[in-house]
C-alpha cells in the first residue's frame, strides 16, 4: 500500500479523495521541515532577544553615563557656589575690618581734635584765631607747644613760600617751631629733611631765616635767635656764594639736629609754614 504524506492527506480530505478518516500516514520529510522551522524560529527569537538585551544595556549605559555627568556637574556647581560663598564672606569680613579701622581712625581723630580745641580755646581769647586754628588742624597741620605747622611738598622760590604761609591766618615760614626739639624730631622722623649733602634734592625746605635786609645779619621770621640745641650752620656756611645767597634752608639733618645753608632766593624748594597758637 502506498504511503500518504501529511500534505497529501490534507489534500485528499479537502478534495474528498478516498482516504479513511482518522488515518494518518507519517512522513519523515514533514517532520524534518517542522523541526527546521522550529529551529529557525528559535534562532530568530534568540537574535531578537540578544538585540533587545543589547539595546537595553546600551540605554542603561547611556543613562548611567548621563547620570554620572549630571552628578559631576552638580558637584562642581556646588563646589563653585561654596567657593563663591567663602570669597563673599572673606570680602565682607575685610570690609568690616576696613570700616572698623576707618571708624576707629575717625574716632581717634575726633578725640585729638577735641583736645586741640580745648587747648586752643583755653589759650586764645581771639575767636577768629580760634576758628582758624581749628580749620588748620582739619587741613592736616601738626600741633606743637607754641605753634601749628605744616610741611608743604611744593617746590617754589623763597618769596612765594613766604606769601603762601602768610595766607594761612597770617602765618610765616617756620622759625619758632624749629626751636622745639619735639618738632625737630618729628620732621626728621617723617623724612621731611634730606639726610645727605646732595645738592639735587628739593627735600631741603625753606625756613624763616634770611639776611635780605642786611648782608650777614641773619634774622628769623619770628624775631627769635638761633637755638644751638636744634639748629646750626652746615659746614663752611653761610658762604654767600656769588654774593647772592640771602635766603635760608634746612640743608640736612644729623643726629637729631638741623643744619642750615644759605642759597639764592629764586631757587625752588619745599617749605615749612607755622602759625602761632
């Protein structure tokens, strides 16, 4: 009897061919095809599964990488903010210290000014002079026992220096102040006076000392006399070089003492003014 395959049997059933119902005749080739189909399906499934897993892995890797980048940027931002906060705090602290220093300085200045006002007020009956001296102190003039004085770093000739000093409440080029050891010590310590014999320095200020009226008769602007404790002529001075050196200046300072020089009145130097209290 000839065997009938699955396909033939199905054809026979649908084509009403004479095959007994319920009788199936096995076909090895059909089984092989079915197994092959199953294998192919499984391979396709595995490929799809691997692709899917790979895709998920890639997505997860990208996600974690992005998350890591975000975390690093977040951390850097936080560190930057903390640094800015520290810098702002440091700046605030420095500003506070500066303001405190300014406040302390103003307070000290006010106390000093108040003391000077009381001193001037107790020694002066002239209200106008009293006001003028207060203003001079506000302008930076320094105090001594008998006068207030100021060193001016403006190079001018002797006559101009005299006029400028006189404009301050009838002041004059320094004379009385230079007989006060405390004043002399102060102007030396502040570098107002040249320590050398250099002729090029303008740091050799005019003072109220000259022999313009009578050659050789040196007089002080306040009518006083030279004090050997604080002032003296420099070596070989006065020499009246060329017969035209009639005005006095501080030439240099040595061991707390001022040494003087005669020089042409049209030369240009700094100057020291004083106003009586």
